[in-house]
C-alpha cells in the first residue's frame, strides 16, 4: 500500500522506497509510521521483488521522531506503542524490525541527517550506504527516552556492545566516516544512490529463493544456538531444492546467463 508519505517505484525487480515528508525532513509522525508499516506489509506479498532500496527524499534520510506531531495526539501515542504481548512488535518497532523480517535484501541509502528514529529505521536494513557528509545519531537519550524502535535487533549484529552503548548513552551526532569505522554503516561513497543501484542489480542477478534463505539464516542464526542454526539451514535447503530457481541458477552459470528466475517461493 503506497501513500504520499512513502513512495514506491518498481523496475527490473528492484523496489525503490522513499520516505517523503520533505517539509519535516522526513520526520516520523503517526501517519508516517503507518505508511512505512503498510509499505513493508505490501512489499512482503510481492514475490517478484528481488531487492529494496530505502531512502529519504530531498537529500535527507529522516530527522527522527516528530515529537510535536506525536505528542499532539494522545490516541496516536497509544496506537504507536500498543501491543497485545510484551514480546510482540508494536507499530513503532515494526518500522525497523519489519525490514529485517522481509525475505528480501534491503539496502538503505543515507544522506543528510539520519537521527533518532531515522537511525532506528535504517538499522532494519541489511546494508547502509552513506554519503560522506551524512550525519547519524541514536538520539533518544537527549529527550530522556530509551531507543525503543527495535533498532537494537540490528545494532547488536553490527557493533561491539560498548560502542553501541556509548552511542546510545551520549546521543552524539557522528559523521559517516566515523559511522563506518564503528560498523554502523556498510560503505561510505560519494554517490550512494548509484552504488546502491549497482549493488541491487548484482543481488537481483542471483536466486531470490537463495537470497531469502541466506537472509533468514544470517539474521536468525547469527547469535542463536548451533542446533537451531543447523536445523534452519537444512530446512531452508530442502525448500530451495523443491523449487526451480536453484536449477535456473545452475543453468545461468553453465548455459544461459540470461535465463530469468521465477518469482520467490511463498512461505519465506
């Protein structure tokens, strides 16, 4: 489901998703949270999408939470934070965790400011490609708040615990080169959009079933038990072998490099 706040353009199996609230530097109010969540749900159903590129409009990723907009609507705060069980993800958490749970590789392009909730959203992506002048911050502590948008699910996989805690406690703004040294971003390049597109095209040239299985295995087995890792690998491999894309991948390697893949199997 697309709205004016989050635009989606799909070409050659690549979905370009853009946060689009430029008058507020793509800040997150309740409507933006809903638009992101709905977009993730819609993309999950489209099995012909191979890669997602996530960015912000007008040269900024997101300035973070729209505190004024959120606080002006008590009912919006309740809807944002409500969950049936403590272990479930609420709306505020789904806009980060949702990207990680998609069976599709997600590349975030970070330009301009990427603060607070914006950083939490970006942490849901599998890769973060930043412009040299981009700025990032886990900023919630400035407002006396805990970062509670599930960004930690991604942060704990890419950074040492002490560095993650330091960034969260001090809420300091760091530039892209420093973010790269800490592991917060994947690459720092002059043209992150061009880099992300080239990267996406390379991913789209591989089996969507294998990509879904690889993402599932790495995200859920990275810090899990060996038994769960072995089980997940075996079950995923059986599922891949029951499909046709692995045969197409072999054909592309040996006979016909242009043979198209079928849509991703359901159930990932």
